[in-house]
């Protein structure tokens, strides 16, 4: 197992608050992402999405871990069971500790993905990752979902159905809109993880997210971790923006 160290700095927020926030490195070139993650004080978790992974390759996970960071690998695997198992086996072997899969891949694929992740971690001495099932992407609005995909189910019905499917298949958590957190937490107590994108601190632009909430409100609703990107990565002072988000969780 790789031994990593991160410089300890004095911060105005607790380590527990910092552990709750995952900073999304979306829209960054590999060199930018590595430079950014190295300079944000108190940073614990980063998200590597499709764009960065495709450009940088698997080695970006190792590079971020060498900075002492924990990695959420957000590639949203959705395929047949054998391919899902292989992909999650490889992702776990890289040392990613959170990995996304699509719940609508079905129970057989989800079970295979979970087994592959356990095998990949154990074969390389890594921590067994938590798989997170994507229910309904936070960019979807209900009428658009029904119109374009011809799905009669509303989001309020579809999200818990997919979450239950995932939990029954042994998946450790879900990615969901913060607006669905309270209802899901009532059905799925800890340690089932609820990781929420669509987090926008007060005054931040909504961007392409349709279902959003503030950091403190999302945590109060039952979120396990919050994914925050542009409000931190595009701030003039990213360390300050990260600290502000962390401080909001301590109120």
C-alpha cells in the first residue's frame, strides 16, 4: 500500500468538516488539477471525473494520492455485469475510495461491480472502496426526464426506487440531489452513504445544476459528503472559498 503524507496547515475549520467536502476538479487540465489540489489548504478529498480521467489517464489518481488526497473516481460505470466488475476492479486497484456506477445498470451488474471492487482493493492492499450508485443526474428536470426518456415515473418516485435497488445489491451508497437526501436518509440510515453534488454556497451561480442546496442545509438533511466544484475551483481565493464552505458546516 502506498504511504502518503500531506502537509499539515493551520486552518479555521475542523478536520471533520474538511472530510465532508469533495472538491470536483472538473474542467481542469491535468497540470492545473495537480497544482490546484496541492495549494488548497486543508483539502482532503478530490473528485476526478470523465474529462480529467480521459485526458490524464489512470496515473492522475496515483498523483493525487501522492499528495495525500483521497480520490472520488466519478466515471459512472454503466455496462454489462462482466464489464462493470472489471472496471470497478481496476478502479479499486488504483486506490480510488469512492467510485460511481449507474443504478439503472441493474442488480446483476451492481452486484458484479461490488464484487470486482472488493477483489481489486484486496489484491493491491488498498482500502475497499465505497461504490456510489447514480440515481437521477442532478442536471435533469422532471418534465425533461419524462419528455425525452419517456419515463412516466416522477423523480420523487424514481430516485428512491433506484436507491433501494442499489442497497439491495450491496452497494454502499448513492449519489443524489440534495433535494432527495432527507427522504433517502429516512429509508437508508448510516453507514449508507449519500453523496450530493448540486451544492451551491449562498450567492454562488447555479450553473448547469437544476436541483441545488446550500452546504449546511444538505448536511442537515442527512448528506454524508458534499461535492463542490466551481464555487471553489473558480474562486479568486480557492483556499478561502474552501474554508468558507467548511466553516458553514460547523455552524
